[in-house]
């Protein structure tokens, strides 16, 4: 029988460390709520894999590599079977170098070790379980933040009720997908993996916080108990946030909106989990493919303009152009060192659901395109998985404008990168489905329900039924 285990480890840094994610430099003044690594280990007897949530703005390829090697030493799970993603909280620890923030060289190895420790603990406590998947909608939370304006240009966050907004430039998916695991000894939910797509930018202050993800976890724990395991995998939200620019209500920032979003998403996950039909003889699988994407080339004119600006002005958040000038030159240095990046596109099959990861901030158009083409009943994109390569935007975005397309360490890949990734993900989904097609076709006949063994209660129900018939 399949086995599953859940565990977590705290990764809250000391105070006065960098809080990356915005243009200005922030140093943490306190803790709103702790940051965590949350891990699930699933073992079907042939394949053992780990799926990990990291409360961080990103996880680099270096962190992922160290965590995978450490986990292999601790519990024997092959490195290629560890799926490690970031929630993209903009109130996390100093793990990102970009804009005015620089990563802490001591924090990244600590996070890698805590990831490995959580995986090893989840492996140790795994127990017999059934698995099933289900989806629900969580409306009113996520909105595309990019808009086509009346002049044909595109803007990111043009402002509440901006009169020149014509229409959203992309979609916003309200689907919450859950892979649930049932403890067969008690016939109670053991834990779940949750997928939804929304930027974790509610808090954005000087306090460490897991952002709305904290409340997703809290909602599920409130229903199923404090030891219920949750792993939250953020979806393709490179262009999706909690801010509804077409609503006159206040901007959706701060603790109230953070809890609101988390409760709505968590509530959707609770409903999906309650409806799951669990499956016997379900298996899991993992595969990966590689995509090569070039680092974007800047023009000699752009590089000269950047150098000229920095010769006259210091880099400061009060002048965003100085930040982008510095970033453009840093990207050019990265390109000269290594002009092409290799991206790992990893797929994890849990029964009839596919979770696939992309190492960057992925626009949602791409994810929905892959879902439409996938043969799986449920296909979930997980962004910021197994690495980081900045925003991965559509060609329409590059033509239209907006800050996601501006060359920086947060946006450095060629314009075709997203299309290459989507094509690779479609091929991967079809290969993984073909590998398990016989099992997947049989799953509808393998649904399992509990047996009601209370003889006295059964007798009472029988007597009540007879009385109703006589009356």
C-alpha cells in the first residue's frame, strides 16, 4: 500500500536581516508569523518522492541541489525525486539577490539543510495511506494585475478604477486543486497538497510572514487538527495578485486581506478534500526534462545609457531607473559568463493528477495552455520550483509593456522561453500519462469508502427505516 508522511521545519531568520521582494531595502523588525519548510513524502513501494513548500521569495538551483543531496544522505530519496518550490512570500528571509537586496550567504545553506531535515522526518513518519484528488473554486482572491489600456499599451497595476483600463491582459484562475491522503488506520485525513495561483504580496512590511499561505494552513489545521500535514504549492502567478484594480474597495494589503485570501483558499481546499473519493492501488511517478533558454541580450545603446546614468546618480529606490540601470548591467555580466541557462521542468504524478514545476515566475496563460493540452484529469503548474530564472512572460507582454519585461535579475530570459517551457510540459504530460494509462483508466473502479461496523447503530437505522415504511 502507498505510504505518506508530512513534516515541517522553521526557517525564520534572526531580526535585522534583509526582507527581499520590493524595490527598497528592508530589514526585518519583527515576526508576524514564522516561516516554514513543509514536506510531504509519498512512497508507493517502487517510487518514493518528496514535495516541498518553502516560505521564501524563491529557491535557487544551488539551494535545491544542496537540499537534494542532504536528503539523499539522510533518508535515501533520490535527488531527482525531490520537488522543491517557493511560495514567493515577499515577507521572507534573505535568500534573493536583486534590486537593492542581496542574499545572506549563511541563510541559503540553512534553508537547504532544513528542507532536507523536513524531508527526512516526513520519510520517517510515513504510514499507510490512500490518495485521491479533487478541485474547488476560490473566487474573489486572485486577479490578473496587467491590463490593456485604451491606447493599446499594457500596464502592471495601473491603479484602482483607472479610467483608461480597457480589459485584463491575461487570465486569473480560481481553481484550488488538492491531493489528499487518508490514514487507513483511523479513516481520517492525514494531510494534503494544495495548489492555487496568487502572488504572496499581502503583507510587504518589515515583519517576517508566510503571507496568505499561513492562513491556508491554519484553515485546514482548524478543521482536521494541529497535526494535519499541508504542503502549499503556488501556481503560475507571474501576472496574478490579490489586488483587484477594477474594484473601488481599498487596496488589498495588510493583515485583514492576508487572512481573507488564505481563509477563502483554505476553505476551497477543505471542500475539495471533503469530496475526495480515495483510491486503492494508486501509484506515483516522477519524471523531468530540460529546456535551454538564452539570457536576454541588451543593446549597446541601452548599456551605454545605463552606465551614463550610474555615473551621474547613485542607485536608490527613490529613482527606479537607477535600479534598472544597475540590474541591466548585472544581467549583461551574467550573460557573458554563461549565455544559456538550463531549466529543469519536473513532473510529479499523484494518482490521476499531474503537478509540474517551472523554475521562474510563470505567466498564467502558459499554465492554462498546458492544462488544456494535458491528458490528465487534473494538471497543476507550480511556479518557482527547483530553481529561479525570473519572470517568464508572453510575447504580448513584451510588446505591450509593464515592469515584468524589464531586464533585471528578476527578468532575464529570452522572449521565447515561456513557449519552450510550455511545449516541453505538454510533451512531459503526455509521456507520463502514457506510462500509467492502464492504471489511470482503472482508477474509477478503485474508489474506496469506509465500512460502517457499529452493529447497534446499524440496527437502529434499520428499525427507523422500517417504522417510516409502516407509517
